[in-house]
């Protein structure tokens, strides 16, 4: 994970005291002296790496209240949710390799609603995908998708609930995305109307309601997974973790793969071998692999479409690719039968 050096944390900063006396003792024992170098982690304005010069200990701090996040009540809720979800999933056994959720070390509402977690090293899925696209690393991507499928299947199977999927929540999310894209003038009236009609066709399909809920990661993007040796997978950033359809996570990964390959090649089918491999590997962790694969592939086009529309909102996406993403989302939603 890339980082940018910002300087040293001032001794008189309340955060310095908190890290030295509340956090470091959990990692390296009581600290008489501490001097923290500060790095901003690439991809986020609100996540920082703190490295103690004396002990060499490293921790990551994520702030939910900042110059761009100005709602204290909401920030406090998100802070608590992130911390509690980390604890919850580790309590389900995801606290040892090969399936690892980072260890939460503390939360403090008075320090801009910070959650502090241990620092873990590994290569992101984004980097592995880029290696496959530009440097011939396809075989490694297949291997790491096998590891990720194993991780997600373990997460989902250990957190199965008795309640059924509430597919209405996914339909509401599609409505929000449609509204955003329409307001941004990225989709026209006819496309907005078709998306609403397609939503209703999916909502009438019994298969979208029949599975049981699991605890999903909720933000299964390629930058939120780190890979080590073999099947080792580390994850973090769980503020959006919630009970939902397991395909919410699986479809997010499939949609991200489609986005990366479509952006590089312009070919809407170029990611299919990797998506198919990922889904087949995920399905092998169930008693009936073929039946699971059929069930997953029957629901996944809707969730791939959510991911593509979600990505299309971003201002950094080039206009031509934005149109590809939106068109591909609509094509996938047409596969409701």
C-alpha cells in the first residue's frame, strides 16, 4: 500500500499521548518514549500510518470526523460500527491466517472519532490485477482469486443467519445510484426509466429473496484486501459490513474485475475467465458445488450492475469508460430471466 510521508506527530498533540499510552502497550509493551512518523495512505484523505521511531511499531488510524466529514453524530456511529464489526468478525475465527481481519486496538470519539488498528503488510488485489493486465501476471491473479474466494466463503459460511435476504434494500440502492447518475447528467430519461423497469423485473424473481443473510464485508473493493503467501488474505475497512446477500460481496469483486479489464481492453468479455474462476472457486466451499454456482450466477448480474454504476459515479473515471460502465450495467440487468 502506497504512502506519503507528512512529518512527525507533535509531542503535545493529544493523539501522541493516546498512541503512546493506550495503543503502543498493546503491541510492544509500556513505552517511556515515543516519536511517531506520520504517513498518509494513498487513496484516502483520512487514513494514516503512525510509525514509532523507538520501537518500530506501526499502527493505522482512520478518522471518521475530518475537514471533509463534518457530521459528529454520524462520525461517532461509523466509528463504533467499524470497531464493532472488526471485533465481531475476529470473534467468528477470522483472527488467524489464512483468513485474517486486522486487529482493532482502540477507538476514541474525542480524537476526531478515530479507530486504530494494527498495521499489516501485503499486496492489494488492485496491484495484482494491474500486474495481470500489464505485466503478464494472469496465473497469479487466478491463484489470488482462489484465495479470496476461500476467504469470502469462510466469512459468509461462519456468519449465516436465520433471516432471509431483504432484496428490497438492494433495489433501493439501485434507485439511489440511478438518481445520482441522472442528476450528474450521465444517464438520460429513457435510461432512468429502463433502470426502474429492470429493477422491478429483478424484484419479481423468487431467487433474489430465497437465500439466507450472511455478514458481508460490505465494501469488497480490490484495495480492501491484502494478500500474503499462498491462501493468506487480510481485510480491513469494515464500516459498511452488514447482514445481506452473500452475492453482495461476490458481485462487488466480479464487478470490479469487469471494470478493470473493460477499462484496459475495451472488451466487455475480457474479464469473464477470471470472474468464472472466482465464482467456481467460491462455490467449491459448499456441499453442492454445481448447485451453488448456479444459484450465485443467477443473482450476480444484478450485483455486478450495482458495482459498475457505483464506479461510474466517480469524477476520475474517463467519460468514454463511464459510458461503457453504464451500458454494461444495463446489459447485465437485462439478464433477469
